[in-house]
């Protein structure tokens, strides 16, 4: 069974985001970019399934502009076998468009499982896996925290409000990863070197017959409101007085 893992290049989670002066989005120039953390978890899970003899090949796919291949290389350095890069002029392709592109790749590659992150930390859309499963007509299990592959089926434990839910899905299926599914490995130096030789196939959206025109318009992007300065109080009585004045108690 092949496993396809879509990996998105996003602003690194340690970077303090800056909004562009015209409010059209966030600044991407000269900003450290990394693989979306939930996608690292997806790659890790696919690799573990391959190591357990449940999968034969792990394919990392990414849709994005120049340098997106760096993110695919990271997946290859972790252990993925090959990559597919759907090259675009711009970043920020909408989830529905990404899902349509992924459907075409799934149709061409025939994986038994597609493992996506539950959400990309840039837009927090949490849509692509769900849309892909609908477009393919495949079962889906989102927010997976445990995965057990059986004969023609997969048991997925999901984190839900106040507990865990376990679903059995017929393969092929779509999964999205939650934070506690696993702890992704670091790529070792020899594997980083080996990854340089692994193939990355380049495609365009036009090759796949997909129109990249956006359907959504960003009206504004705003920084969160700054916090007002705190104050040190001299006694409990002063604290209670201040809280009463602020209408908190
Ligand atoms: P989202 O629906 O945008 O929150 O993204 C959910 C998941 O879809 C991500 O964790 C990735 O696995 C996948 N994904 C979204 N956008 C892309 C992209 N441009 N290239 C590859 N995978 C993507």
C-alpha cells in the first residue's frame, strides 16, 4: 500500500508573525519557513506504518511556489521515498483548490491511505482533509491520536470533547493527524544527504487541469490587540479594590 502525505510550507511556529502594512496578509519575505507541524506528524506516522510492514512507499506532496521543494526535501530526509511538487506562482492556495489538486494526484498514484495534518498553522483552515475525502468519496477520520492498520481496514482513535472515539474505516481512506499521534523524528545527517538524491516530480496545476483562481477574498488582516500594561499592587485590599473598580468582582 502506498501512503500519500500532503505537506505544507508555512511560517515556522517560532516566528513572530508580522502583518503586511496594507493588511493584505502576513509578511513572508525573509521569514523562516518550515513544514507544518501536523504534517511532520503525518510523515512520521506514514514512516512508522512502512517500518511495520503495513505500507510499501511514502510519497510527500506539496503545492506551493519557489522553495516549496525544501519542505518536500525535509520529508524525504525524514524517510519519505519520493516527492511530488505542484508548482504555483503564489503561496496561499485555498483548501478547496488544494483538495482538488490532491484528488488528481490520488487518482494517478492510487494510495491506500492519505494522511494530512488536521490543520495548517498559517490559516488554521482545518478543511483540506475533509474536502479531499468528500471529493474522493472515501471515508475519513480526523484528529487521529492512534492508528492501527488491519486487513483492508484501519482503526483510528480520535480525540473528541471529553474523551476518545475509535472508528473503523474501510481502506482506502483519508486521515488527519492530531498532536498526540506521535513525536516526529529528526532527520539524521546521513538521511539529509540521501534525501538529495531522492526524486521530486514537478507538475503544474494546469497539467492537472485545475484552476487556481481564488474564490475567497481577504478583506483585512489585523494584529491581535496589544495588552495594556500590568500594575503591581501593595496589598490584598488594594487588589480587591482595583478588581471592584474594574467590575471584575
Ligand atoms: P488546512 O485545511 O489548510 O488547515 O490544511 C490541512 C492539511 O492539508 C495540512 O496539514 C496539509 O496536510 C494539507 N495541505 C494544505 N495546504 C497544502 C499545500 N499547499 N500543500 C500540501 N498540503 C497541504
